[in-house]
C-alpha cells in the first residue's frame, strides 16, 4: 500500500520542476541585468553622459536590442544605473553625516563625501541626474513610477530628514516641534543648492580659480549654516 504522506502527485512534481527552472531563469536574468548595468556604467564613464544606446552597446560588446530588452529605453537604463550608483552615494553621504558630532562638522563631512563621489566620475553623475521631464534631486517623488520606489527616493527622503534634524538641533528646536513654515522648506531646498554648487564645480576647468574640494565642501557647509554674510566677515581684511 502506498504511503500517502510520502507520495507526491505527478502534477505537483511537474510544478516543482517548473518552479526550479523559473527560479534559475529569474536568477540568470537578474545576473545578466546587473552585468549590463556595470557594462553601461563603464561605457558612460569613458564615453560621456550623452552616449547613445548604440554607443553603450558597442562599448559593452553586445547589441542594442539586448539593452532595450532589459531596460526598455535609454531612460529605463538611466534609472537602472541610477539605482545602482546611488547606493554608494547614499552609503557614503549618510554615513559621513551620522558619524560626525557637531552640526557644522556633519554638514561639512556630507558635502565632502558628495563631492568626492561625484568627482570620481562626473560623466556617470551627469548621466544619472539628467532627466528631461523632472528634477529627480529636488522632486524625487515626481520622477515617474520607476523612480518612486527605490534607492534614489529613499536616499533623498533620508537626506532631507537628516538635514531637518540638523537644522532643528542648530536652532534649538525641541523634538516634535517645527520651525516656521518657510524654514521647514530649507532641508529640501538646500539639496538643490548643494547640487547647483557641485555641478558648477564639476564643470569648471582645472584652473587656479577653481576651488579645491575641501574648500568648496567647507564653503557649502558655511553657506547652509551661516549664509554668505558670515563668510564675508571672515574674509574681510
């Protein structure tokens, strides 16, 4: 007599085999997608942020239809590379802010980490942040369905929250309290200012007029905490 506790119906056996094949195929597609993202990142680093899908595919020694099959279009590839790259940005910038004690020190550390990572590959930075329809740095939630859930949105939400915490601590605002409605806009607005300063610096030619990375990081931190008047007083003879 067959033991009903050990016998597996044929349909169930077939389902298990199908599930295993499906799992292997999913794993293969995930690995291939990550490989293509890395190849695209390398191509953009060398070719520039305006590289076409054809140029990227040729540099990766594959065909353009392969990239379209995995990412849909260039904007889809941009989002995929952005999700991959922003993990490092998030880890570096947030960690720099968390491990610093004073509010001014934390801002300086965060600005320095941001500038260092962006300067490692300006081409990748400008490719990831380019968006014809929406500014993903100041309005990440409006960047379309593919960007609403993921590392980029999480990064800016966490960064805004940290900037708000630092602002409240600097102003002596008790936990649970709010600053004025206008000041509560500062955390998100400051991200736009940091981006603008950083991108001007990245595009500036390598001359003596271009500030060093440490000088710029400190200046941005001073602008955020004291404004230009404080810095102007310090530079007066």
